[in-house]
C-alpha cells in the first residue's frame, strides 16, 4: 500500500507510541487472570465447546419443518420482531412450563423462556433460572411433530407423551436438539411463530456485532479498560503483544479517559480484522488516491477478477449507489461480501445441466446405510437421517430391511448392536421429504433380508404411502428415462423374481421363480440388481442386456475392475447404472474417495454421510453444482464412446479445460473454535482430489494462537489432468500439543469442483464437519486458472 501519511500524521503516530510505552510501564499486567473481571460466571456456558473458547455460530436461513402437521404452513412470512406485540414479548420473557424429553427417554418438567435482551432461549428446572442459555442465531431448524431420534424412541417405548405430536416441537442446533412438548396446541403454535420471527431477525443482523454484544454483556459494564479488552480478545482466541493492544485501544479511545464503550470496542475489532492485502489492491488500482473511479474499478475486475462484464458503465452505476463513493472502506466491504465468494458461479446455483439424458449419464448423490447416525457396529438408527439426507439433496438412499416383531418389517444394520426403526416410519418420511430439495427422482436401494410375508407387507406400504409417485418400469425401453421424465417419481432398486422356462408336454412355459423375492415387491421394483460374475465373464453380453439391470459392488471390487477391465466397466456405465458402496470391513463407517468410481462412470457412488472426512468434502464439493439438485451430468471423458481415459494414466485427459490451478492463501478471519484445545494454532491444508495422478496436497505454516486474523500469504500450484472430476478442498486446521499427544484438528473446510471456482481474489466461507457454514469465519484467497493449451469446447 502507498504511504499517504503526512508529517503531522507521522508525529501524531510517534506521540501515540510514546503514550503506549508510558502506560505499559505503569500498568501492573496480570497475564493469567483471563476471567477475573467477569461478573457472570456462566458467561461462556452457552458455548458448546466450554469455557475459554467461543462459538461464533452458523449462517443460513432457518429451516421451518411442519411436514405432517395439519394446519401449519411450511413457509412462514419472515416477519420482523416488531410483528410481535408487547403482550406476546412479555409472555415469552415470562416463559411457559413445558416437558422436555431427553436422550434416555426420561421426561422433565422445565421452564422455557426468552432472555430479556431477546437473544437467548432459556430452559431450566424453574422459573427465573439464570443457567444455560442457547443463542437464538444458533438455531438451525424448528421441526414440528415428533421427528427426531429421541421422539422416535419415546414413541417406540410408548412413552407418556408419544401421542402428542401436534403439540411437540424440536429445536435443532448444530450438535444438540431440544425436544419439547407443550401443554396445548395453541401454546406450541405461538412459540413456533414467535421463535421463528426472532431467529430470522437475529440471522439478518451483522452476526459479528451480535456475537460481540453477547460477549460484552457478560461483563455487565458500560465501558471496559485495557486489561478487560485484552481478556476479551484472548477469549476470542487472539493473542498479540500488549503494545499492539494498547496502541489500538488509544486509537479508538476518543475521550482519552482510559475506557471504551461497546461501539468503540467494535471499531477496535474491525481494525484488528482489517485485511491489509485488500488495502494494497485498492491503492494499487486507485493509484494512491483515497477513492477509486469507475474506470479503475472496471480495470480491477477485468485484470484481477477476470470479470469482463464489469464495464466502466456498470461500475459507474455501482459507485453511484454508494454513499461515500468507492472508498477503501466500501471496497473492503465489497471484497468481503457474499457476492465475492470464491466458489460456484451464480448460474451454477440453479439447475443448468441438460436433464433430458438417460439416467446412466448422471452422477447421483448417494448415501450408504442412510439410517445410521454413527457407526455400523454400535450406532443408532433414526428416521431423522432420511430427513437430513433428502434435505441435503441426496437422491439415492438405502434401506436395510429385516423381519420385525408382530409381522412388521424393521430397518437396521443386521447382526450388530445398531438400534432398530420401523419400516413404515421410514417410508412415510421418504414420502414426505423426497422432493423437498429438487423434483428429480429419488432412488431407494433396498437391501432385502425379509421373509416373503413381510416383503408383501413392504409392497403394501410402498403402494399405500407412495401411490402414483412410484415409477413404473417399461421393460421394452431401449434406454433409461431421463431425470426430467422421472420428475417427482420414486424408483425402487432391488432384486426381482426370475423368469425361467420349463417344458410341459413338448411345450415351453415361462414361470416366475421367486428366488426369495415376493412377487408383489418384484412388480414394484424398477431397477434390477444383477450379479457381478456374469459381467466379469462376458462384459459385452452384460452391456447388451436390459437397461433396467444394474450392478452393485464394493469399493474393493471397483478397484479391481478399473485395473483389469477399465474400458469394459466404462462402456457398461454408459447405458446401465452401477452402485459402489463401502467395504464391510469399515466397521466405524469410514469412507473411500469417490473420484475413482466417478472416473469409471459409476453413477451411484454411496458413502456414509454421517462420517466427516475428505470423502464427504469431495462429495459435497461435487454436488453443490447444478443447483444442488443431486444430479450432475457426467463430463465428456466418461460419458462418450469416442473418449476413454485410463484413470491411472499420467497423461492429460482429452477435453480437460484446466491445466493448472494456482491457489494463494492470504489470510483468515474469525476461524472456528477448536474442540480439543483451548487455543487455536491455525494452518491451512490445500489439496486436489480427482484422478489418482491428480491427487496432491500442500499446507501453510502454523499461526500461533490467532483465530482472529492469521496471515499466511503462501502460494501453491497444482497440475490437473481431468479438471471435470477434480475437486479442490481447503481445510482450516488447528495444531495441538499436550503431554500425551500432538496432532491437528479440523476446524472448518471449503470444497468445490475446480471448474466452478471463480478466479481472482475471493472470500472463501468455511463449513463445519456437520455441513453448517460458519457465521463469520472465512479465508481470503487468490485463485488463478491456467487453461490447457488444447482446450476444447465440449460440454461438461
């Protein structure tokens, strides 16, 4: 940045330096008394990670789920809190007696209320209790009815309140859920509406200001002194020199009385989180002037951001709409705004792929053991996981059916300690939520272990619950239907009865051999599972078979096929579907990397969605494209017969658009909290996943105890051989070291298809393991895309 200070400004700076030194010499500073002046000892009780660490919360609209509850609208008008009259606000603050159902199926009479400042939901054993509170902005979803695992277990055990679904409500946070039963339906309705209004108001506000206000209010003081400000910053995971803190303190202490108010504290934090690299860019293109004109702004967008559509005329219009013109402050706000995020281009947020190709031409978002909340050995089964999956855009879900008591089929992971759920409950949930994310078909993968009688019951429930939503097979079709043709349809995948020919008195007769499959269920099945052995023996014959037949094999068998018959499996997947799932030895429900399966053309690449890790990040990065519809049109190299590329080859794939990607990690702001260690020592891992020859990873240096404003300015370069399948993942991690162990912990990540990343200087939002975007945490990066010299114009 160019130095624009005058001599008088320089002298003022020197005077300030001297004042800071004088204060530090007189100050008896106690480094270890981090919480000494905090009057409210429950100040950080609401932070799920414990005292001494802060939790910034998450962004995104509040999800209002009223499906299955008559008389309540799914979509509520986003009223302002002013829409709540004083009488209702008084009732919310006074609170109401409710019943809370806990994880062990016990119910407790508790008191529910809203804090006086309107920012906390409070629930305790008695009225006026000042204990644990939940910040309203942290609420992710309000769910009417009894549709969580806790409520399901309560119903299964025929608990006291199992029949009161109409006055039940679940309040979902990122890691915790409050399951509440009100005394009347009217009370439930009133609290439902009131909480939704207050949460939506909180989410619209500047969340950093909300967070700082929550923190500030716990000191119960109108002004804070330097020592208290230092402690506040330590709680926010920021450590710096006493000199720097006192210098900033004196800059914002306009009254020079040794104390600052809340507005001044916000100014201090904004100074700390200012990104100097944005100032460098501003003064470079404004040519050292305090404002930037339209021509200069257009030049910045064209040269740095590769956005030639930002013409001088459009920039002039933008600048005209700013109160103070294009100042450094305005420029910084623009660069940190959501519109400058570095991942998906705006048209990618809607469905833009050709959705009229056969199903075999798409990658489909697929989950394995969808019912599991944890691992497949001792985890919990829950219908809630089907709600989560369908809301997240998954379009292939799995049910493992087994014989249950009283002739009712159940779903769980057989021969393990995993809990059980009723088949009918899962089917009803799927019927309610199947098309909540997009109208494209949902495929139900049935792993059938039931007897004939209970299979007949399954078929009965499929017809009763799904009705005309069930897709009807046309066995004579020459190709699979398209996603558009199967809109709002549910496709069943499983085994079918076999037709065999027998001789009767010199005549031939074709009859059904049920092969353990009920005829009633077979008639409803659209996609027929076939054995892998015939394909291995004669791939051409398998490929020429009926298009509704498909393969189902583990990740281990997929690797063998790619090595031994790469062209054959690719040819098969151009006309037929195949599903890949995790190998059975992954008892803790870990995952495999999906890219090799996609490179072979496999459409239904299923993984354990409840398990965080690289596989999940890659999958999420891929399926964030095309409007999050759950369907991605296969790229040219894996979908057309005239183009075959060996996934293990080190040559550049034909039609690959991008040859190199250069990523510069500049800085971070307000990084998420560590769950292992009280202090965050952040560093960044940058990696490419795609073809085996494309996989590569780099990392930055470690920034010591600084989650507030770490700076790296490190550049990494990657060669990409098939950019259509390449996914960039950026992981924010925190290094820790204790007496017994050391390592690093994931605290946030970003992932996107390489071809969707916007070049230039971009804000990169961070997402948690659970898939929630952090409210204020982000990275600032520069992306440079170098096209392949032989770039072609083929579609994706």
